[in-house]
C-alpha cells in the first residue's frame, strides 16, 4: 500500500487537541497546549474535550463527533491527542473512513491511541507515535527534534545514539515502521483493524508499561499465533517501564522476550524511548521506512518523514 503522507505543518498552523479516550485533566491540558503554542502553532481545543463519562472523555458519540470535526476542519493542520487511557477502540466501527481519507493530517498519540493508529494504517495514512498534550507535552518530557520533524518534516529523521538500545538478537533489517502499545495490538488481534504485516517488510515497534512478564509473553504469543507478525523483519521494544520481573524472580525481561520470539528471524533490540517512558519521548513516524541493525551495539534509524 502506498503511504499517504499528510501535509507538513508550517509556522502558525493550527493544531487541534482531541480527547478520544480517557478523561482530561484541565490543568495538564492547559500546560500541554501552552507548550504547543511555544513551538509556534495555533491551538484549538474543541468544546466538550473536558467532558467525563465514567473512564472516558464523554460518551462515544461526543468523542466520535470531535474526531470527525477535527479531521474535516480545513483550518486544522494536525491533531494531537490529549491522553490515552481507554475508550478509543469503541470508535473504530463508527469512524467515517471516506472523511478521514479525504482529509489526511498528522495525527499524534500513543497508548490506547494505538487503536486509531491501526485504523488509519488500514487507510494507508501515516501517523505519529508521539507525546500527548496532558502527558509529555505538559511535562516537557519529549524529544523536541523528532516531534517537530514528525509534524513539519524539518531537520533530520530520528536516529538512536549508539548506546541508546540493547541488542537482544543480531542482524540487520529495513522496512515499514509499524506498531505501538503491545497490549492494544494484542487486544486488536482478530478484529477488522488488527495489525497485519503480511506481504510487507516491517520493522515492528512494541512498547508498554506495568505489564508482568508472563503477560508480555502471552501477548507476543497472541500476535504470533494471529499471523500479525508475518512480514516482520526486525523488532525494537520500548523502555518497557514496570515490566521487569520482581526482585525474587530468577530471570530477566530480556530472557522472556528472547524466548517469546524464538524462531522469528531478524534483529531484536530493547530501549527505544517512545510512548510510555521516563526518558524524553521520541516521536516515531508509523508508516515510514526505518532500519534496525544489531551487532555489538544496536542502531535504529528512521529513513524518511511521515509528512510531505
């Protein structure tokens, strides 16, 4: 599938903040929108973004109408999600694919937003696995260069430093960058929006937070058994905070990952700080080409922008 690259943002372009998942903290939202403005963007927050219904930012109809409104609004050049949490999956069967195809624009988020990355990938639209308004943007905990490159195409594509990643298995591979939050990718298996890399050389990025090692193993098994990894040529994991075994357990997370991926060819690395991370969060252009090389050290490189 040919990648649809949204138009790159320029100075003063408008960024819409969407709340398609969990409820939004107004003070954190204020800090996040201020950060976007400090980068030179105009910012709009739709009415109702601070609504709350249980564990979501208003009911599904409100969140769906908000997304449709932001995509359809010609004055909005990009969409940054306010937060993850839960609820984005309920929107997938109701989204207007024709509207989204007709108005592709940079779309940024992680965690539960992985559901929406999967949906847009099925339409061939590149997206950005990156910081959200009430998380790293509010805290200043994001990699500014990769974020701006993702939105504007300015500067060089992201390339990890030599000591950033831990090689778990040797090799070199190049392909289309796919992935996101592991638990969401596993939850999507068997649905119309499931990750499917068959027929496409893929570099797969997987990250999560506070998942026990046996659950990591189970989710990787689910993805393998579903056929989702058919085209995967290399895998790079995130920081995986809170996913290590307990102190009294006699194995490491690295052991779990190696065993779960045994028999799947290609390089494997750990430690790419995107999504759930305590390090400055890197923005990754999903749908763009990337390269992973694991020898004595591991190197990950984005090879092209997601915008035009």
